[in-house]
C-alpha cells in the first residue's frame, strides 16, 4: 500500500546519508573557488598573527639577539617577577584600561549621535560635504595632528592667548598631566567619530521606513522615533562593535599618545600606557627584550580575559549580540 510521504522521506534520508559521507576534501573541491578567495586573508592571518606567536618563548628567556631563541638561556618567570615587583605596572595597566574605556564610550556615543543627525537630514549637497569633512580626519597621521595641536595648546597657542586676553591664567598643558585624558578624548572623537558613524548610518538606513511612517501616523514626533525605534534597533550593532573594541582594550593607542607625549615624564602619570612603557624600555641602554616580551604577553592575556568575561555577560543578557 502506498503511504503518502514515504518516497519523499526515503529521498531525504538518502540525501542525508550521502551528505554525511561527504568529507573535508569533497567540501574543498566543491567550493574551491570560494576557498581560493579566502586564501589571501588566511595566509595573512597565519603569517602575521599565528606564526609570530612562537616568539612568546622570549618572555621566559634572557634573550640575547646574537644567540637567538634557541641559544638564549631560559629564566622561567623571572621577567614577570621583575615587572610586577616594580611600582609602574599598576599605573600603566590602569591608564591603558581607563583611556581605552573613555575612547570606546565617548567614540560610540559621538558616532551614534552623528549617524542619527546625518540620517535625519535630507540628502543634498550639504550632507555629502559634511560626510566627507567628518571622514577626512581619519586619514590624517597622528604625528601631523600632534604638530597642529601645538598651535592650540602650546605655551603660545590659541587657547592660552585667549585666556591671556581675558585676564586669566594660562594652562601649561605639557606640564599638567590631569588635563590630558580629556584632551585625548576630544582629539579621538574629532579624528574617528565621523568614520565610525558610517556603520551606524548603514544600519539606520536599513531600517524599514514603514515603521517610521506608521509611528508618524500615530502621532510620534521625530524625537520619539529616535528614542523608541532607531536606538533600540541600533542596540545589537552598538553591542557588537563595543565588544570588538573591548578586544583591543589593553592595546593602547601608541600611535596616538606617543606623538603628543613623547618622553615628557611630567605627563606619564595619566598618559603612560603599556605600549609606551614597552617602547621606552626597549630604547634604554639596559633594555631587556625578555622583560618587554613578558609585558606584551601579560597585555595579551589581560585583553583575552576581558573579552571572555564581557562576552559571557552579554551572552546571558542578550545572546543575539554575543560574538561567540
């Protein structure tokens, strides 16, 4: 007797068994074009991300460049003990974490704000010009930005000249460590917020316009639409990009901070981060490559732990926004 659906089930079961027999080599051969497209990226990651990880062994050696990795004596965790016995490890760790948190939070708020403003304006010449002007600072070197900053915050800069004209005391920016976190936040927003807003603008543009039209018909204002529609729908994108930013939270903005600060010891209290500390240690006459490698390994492990903890919290609160 013919049973409805019996032949269909046989076909599906046969296809399932056939699919299970297909192995890794069949997958590579069948999708060889797609895998060839990913080959350059895979080679880049293997050569420049995974292969250098073999250098981690230097962190446990008294590394001598002439002898290399295989000839340098093994010292165990002495490099780590030397670093953590000092008084600077806590301050540079805090500065690295604190400054990066400021950059992530302020940069996200500024980028979302710019994206909402740009999408609310009507498309025209002004919007196109404004977008180009906001993106342009992202392509300017931090060295150039630091040189221009002297014209504003130097001893004879515009800000101090304005303060003098108003009869107020000048601010010695390059001798006052307390003002630099705020200065770095302002400069970072100016340099990167416009470029960072591109992703949020794309997300907002992808929202179904019928949602906004229905809200307008119900009497919702533009401000209500922003807070009740746009921002909730941006939540997943904000969380994802924030998690990606947290992945680099223990990698300080060396290319940004060093051109401004350099070797100015009076500013180290609030600006000295792990990257500048390692760079300065390598430049000293008694440089210890093994110790700096140990600091770099500590930096990587701390960032890894922060990412795991943050992703676990996000996964419990909002599983769809987690990275893994």
